[in-house]
C-alpha cells in the first residue's frame, strides 16, 4: 500500500518548488496521507515551517544535506503535482479500507452477517472520500432537515450584534459578506467592533494584514473602556482612565477572539492557515482585514485575481459552515461624484466581489467629506451602513454612531460621551 517513491517524490517536488506546498494544501494534501513514517515526519516539519513563517522555506527544515539531495532526486518521479496528490489520496483510501476490513474480519466475537454489514458500511463511507463536498439530496430529505431546523429554533448563523442591521440580515453560516469603504472612513473600526462584540458569545477569527497586534489591542480596549485611543497610544492616562481600562481587562482576556497575524499577503497560504485554525476552533465568524491587500501569485490581471479570491472565500465559508466578512477598498471615483455615497460599481478591482457575496454593504460618513474644516470636530460621527446587495432580504440604510476617539461603533440611539461607562452587556448588545 505504501508507495515510498511517490511520497518522497512529492516532498522533493515541494523542496525544489516551495510555493507548491501552499497550493498542495489548497488541493487537500494532508499529513495522514503520508503512510511512511519517515516521509510523514518530514511533511510535518514542512507544515511547522509553513505555519511559523507564513511560507515554506526548505532551508529551515534542518534536514541533512544528503536527505535533501535524495528527496530532490525523487522529484523526477512527479511530473504533475495534482496527479501525484490524487494518487497519494487513493493510496491512503485503500490503506484505510484494507485496515478496517482486516480488523472486522479478525474479530471472532461477531457473526458473519454482522461482519458483512460492517464491511459494506466501510466501503460505502470510503466511496465518498473524494466527493464528500458534492452531496445529493432529494426533496424528502430537504423537507426533513427543514422541519428539524424549525423545531430546534436555532438560527443557522449569528446575529450582527447591531439590532438595526439584524432587521436586514444576520451572519448566516456559509455566507460571504463584503464591507467596502474609502480609507479612514472606519472599515477597520467596524471590522474590529463586529469581531469583538460577537466574541463575547461566539468563537471569532480576525485575520489581520494591516496593523500590529498591539494596535489591535489598543483599539479594542479603547472601544470597551470608553478611554481615548490617543491617550492609550501616548501612555498619557490619568488614574481614572487607567482604572476604567483595568476594569475591562477580564472581559478583554476572556473574549473568544483569535487573531491571525499575517506577515505576507499570499492568499493561498492564508486560506490554509484559516483552515488549520478552524480545526482547533470552529469559528462562527471570520473577519478579513482586508481583501485588497491579498494577492495570488499565479494571476497577473488584478480583476481576475480578485474574482478568484472572492469565489474561493465564498467556497471556504460554505466548506467551514461559517460566515466570512471581508473588508474591501473602494475606488477613488466615488470622491469625484457630487453624491459621495458608494454604489456597487465602486468596488475596487473587480465585479467578482459583488457576484460572490451574499451581502454587500458600504460605510459612509458625511463628516469625512464635509466636516473636515470644523474647528471643534464632534466626537461622535453618524456612520451610515448602506446595504446595496442582500441575497436573502431587502436593501436599505442603517445609521450607527461612530466614536472616532474610542473607535467604538454602537446603535445611533445609544450614543456615549467619551469616557462614559455603561453596563457591558447593554454596550455590546444594545
């Protein structure tokens, strides 16, 4: 069952062409497929290097030069990596099948009929090994599932944490939601508020490509405590302000929020990291800040690249049964129009984002364009959420209140003054 030449050939191919590791993982390559103990250990080392450095560098494997050369020689056995992975999967499938059937047959405590039944169940299960993502349902099965979901009264997803937005949509499992805005309007603030507010009750992943982890902590603590972000950054807190932050530290530490800090912008490697993190924590919400910073090396045309990434993220949301929210940059054309409110055609680089998304909403602040000359800018700004596409509901506008000094975003009717403290549950779920 073990094809050592094939396993070494795949490892050798990846060592010679390091970018193939991310692509191979995207095609479903897993460590358990390497049946030989030695090749399995080497592949695990590859994954460790990949996880730590966001890309694969063979020089960090710490393998003997002789072993590296040997694997490189075996790479000539692999012409097309896709076909090699397919064969490796088939070998693994056959090995699992063989072991399970052998265990059933050698069990003297079971009758022949029972053994036959178990063997057929094993074969049926493994026949779906390659096609488990492509499932067939008849209407009777769908009807049964629908009634069960109704009886459970459980929403397939999570609420946005903003009541006015919930009137239009929720973060449904398997959905892709796009939030677009021009720079400095409040994209990251909105993304972090969605993540931190939901992380009080649900498991959330925030994929960060723009800021340091310390900057993210500063923003969340400022929003939670009502203390000015500028004072936190400059370390100019008085005793009262320090006390307010200290009083929120336990809540901050207990947030069910994971941060994926990305050192490079390679889309394929980031998707694989999301998958691997999801295996440990089944995230109900994944926020990516932001799509425009990501790249796929094999595409030279930016529109095609963005369309590919949007479609892959939609498929990923379906595969993981979670909701993925992507933040996206808008074109400059919006600033050249008399009406500055964004429309769908303002999405930067591709209409593919619109096509793949279940919901597309834009952030708009009038004071971003018309309030820059105020001598004393107001701490609160009206943040309009313009829902331009909603696959399962109506489009429309929602007004939220954005505190620029604390980066907090709340329902407009619950505006807070800077430094004002509120009951935590009310503040997070008004």
